[in-house]
C-alpha cells in the first residue's frame, strides 16, 4: 500500500468510524515510518493506533504499548 493509499484509507476509516481498521492502518503507518527511519512519525502513528486499541479494548493494545515503551515513548502498562 502506498503512502497516499494509506492516507485515503485512514480518512475512510475515520469517516466510517471503523475502529479495527483505524488500529490496523495507524499501525501500518507506524511501520512504514519506522522502516524509513522516521521514529518521531512512527511513534505518532503508533500512539494513535494504541489509543484506538485502548478505547476498543482490543488485544493489539499490549503489543502497541510494548513498541512505544521500546522507543521510550510510553510507560509499560499491565494488561
């Protein structure tokens, strides 16, 4: 998925209030930024994925928290 496609998919997921897609797409955006070495952008997107996961009680919250902790951007939480 290209960056433009991802941006459009994120906007569509927001419009549809599709929390599962938002978690997945924000995590994907974080992965893309991490792959290009843009850690600040990666953590920005991962934080969004994490917040949506927390709000939904989604199991992805634990792994997203661990990734943010590894980058020094969050405290470890108990799940």
